[in-house]
């Protein structure tokens, strides 16, 4: 049996493998629109849409909040409006508490 190694292309989120008799079909799947690899959480994240629960912050991640996304704008970069009435420079769709702790930073996580 031959062994082949392939580099996963940048921007791919997952690999699909189909088996049919003696054949394997491997497909590299790109991230969905609005998904990106976050350097903060080191996970694939999604930009929030109106109505989504999200984590919002500006320069200080330790002041991040969780709220509903009620609007967004592309003027001077993408900004998101939270249900607290404020506009934020950064927002990601909420997944779990560990994600929120990653945004807050290491000094805010329980040890």
C-alpha cells in the first residue's frame, strides 16, 4: 500500500472522504462565508448576524460582553451594534464559555 501526504490548503475547514469500492475521494472544504480562523481563540469563528448572540469588544478584550447583535456596518471597517446600544469594533458569534474566556484573556480564566 502506498502512503501519500497532502498539505491542507489554507482556508480549508474540513476534509470529506468518500469510499466507493476500491476508491477514496478526498475533498478539501473551504470555510463558510463569514468564517475565519481567530488568532485569539485559535478556532474557526463566525461573524455574527442580526439576532445572533455574540461576544463584543473594542481594544480591551477584558471588557468583552455577551449580547444580541442588533445591527452591523461596513463604514471604516466592520462594526457591530450590541443590544446594549453600543457599537463594537470586534464581534464573534457566541459558541461556549471557553470561547468567551479566550476573548477575555488568560488573566481572567480560572486556574
